[in-house]
């Protein structure tokens, strides 16, 4: 008879072999990913860009509807006090959305008219005959300041070659960014149109959507998961409601304060600077930066450095009042994060979603902080319970 060999696999060695194979595969994938990291990041960036284009109008529409929700509810409450609308909930809600939309449209049209008239008045007072005269005056003022700076640098024995190269690079960068911005004007108006449509849709059917998705989540998740999701939504509501509405109120107050101060000081194009500061104040640290840059540009255009200096001092005082008194009071109940985390959140938000990403980056950072602290607290309690059980067992 033949000799028969019986192979009996060793479970321990089989597991070790599997671990070795998986480790080798993992190392290979890490090395491959490292060598092609630029392509991988480019792929993810393109994917995020596509998602951003798709979801940007949706998100903006949701934010607009969210901000206008208190106004809609106030108007609807007033309508329901009228006997005709008491039993007509759907009609009163639809009419309140229509009235709110008309109010917003009226305020926007009024503000736009005021801004356009103010700019026209400033241009008339400045007496620019036409665009060529305007550009010549700008070039003359910039050239005069540039020559004065060069003279100062020479007196300090500083070479102007690097300065000139830096200015050339800066001008090229600004020019390319302006051209790129002009090509995106059509995209901006398209997104704005869809954002308004989504905002009206959310205002009309927001409650129905909320009930629908709440029911769907409960149907496909366990009670424990549903409780966790519910807690997450409460956290999101608490942070975003306080932050978004607080920032909008703060931006409006900054617009009013800068308008009054700059109007009193007779700052040229004060309404434009006030608008830039107000809108920019929706993002931490951006509002003051836009204000200082705008004042510098107006100072160059008008060659009125004394006016620019007065405006800078006024903006510094206003920003100090806002940063130390107004803004903390508006946001203290909703957001409490370190300035370093704010800056890191802004950087990541800008990298991922541009301007829109910067708008939501701070509340997202605050949410991450809240959830991390809750996880730390949960883990600490769990470990303490285990220690107590061991001690009791002993």
C-alpha cells in the first residue's frame, strides 16, 4: 500500500500567516498611497468641488430659511390672531412665507438703491469726468506713494530689486484673481437663483421635511441610535442657532456703527466700506481686514491720507467695542472655543468649501469640541465604573 500524509492545519500559525499577509498588503497600500498622494488629494478635491457645486445652493437656501424662520413664525402668529385665518393653518403659513419674502425683497431693494445712490454721489463729488480720468488719478496717486516708498528704502540702504519683484508678483496675482472672479459672475447669479428657490421651499415645507426624516430615521434605526441622533441634532441646533443668528445680528450692528462713524467723519465711499465690514464680519477676523484694505484703497484713490487715518482709528475703536463687548455677549451662550481652534477651523473650512466653508467652519469646530468633550466624559465615567466594580469585587 501507498504511504498517506495527513495534513492538519495549525490554527495559531494560520492566524499568524493571515496577519503577516494583511500587514504586507497594508504596508504596500500605504507606500502606494504615499507615492501618489498628490493624485489622491487631487481626486478628493475634484469630488469635493463637485459636491460643493451641487450642495452650495441647497445649503445657502437652508441657511436663509433658517434665519428667516423667526420672522415667518411671527407673521404667521399675527395672521392666526385674525378670525379668518384661525382655522386655516396651511393658508396662513403660505401667506406668512409670501409676506416675509416680500419684506426681505423690499429691504434688499431699498438697501441696494441707497448704496447705488451713495456711490453715485461720492463719484460726483470726487468729480471724475470719465473712467479714464479715474484710472489716471489712481495711477498718479499710487505712483507718487510708490516713489516715496522707494526713496525711503534707498535712504535706509535697502535694495529695491526684491521690492519691485514682489510688487510685480502681487499685481499679477491680483489681476489673475480679478479675471477669474469675473468669469464666475454667472455661476454666482445661478447659485443665488437656486438658493432663493430652495429657501422658499424650505420655508413652506420645512416642518413636513423634518417630520418625514424623523419618521424614516426611527424606522431604520434602533432606539439607542435614535437617541444618539436626536442628541446630535439638539447639539447642532443649539450651536448653529446661536452662532448663525448671533453673527448676522453682529454683522448688522457693525454695518450700522461703521456707517454712522464714517458718515460723521466724511469718509469717501463710507457705505461701501460699511457693507464690506458688515458682510465680512460674518467670518471671524475677515470683517476688519476688508475694512482696513478698503480704507487703504480709498486713501490711495483720493490721495487723502488724513481721512484714511481717521477712518482707521475709528474702525479700530469700533472693532475693539465689538470684539470685547458685543460679539461675546451675542455668542457666549452658543460657542465657547479657543481663538486658535477658530483659526484652525477657518483654515480647514476655506480649504474644503471656500467662502461658504469659512462661514460654517466655526460652528462645526464648536460641535467637534462639544462631541469630543462628551466622549472624554463618557470614557472617564466608564473607566471609573470599571474601577469601582473591581474594587467591590475585591
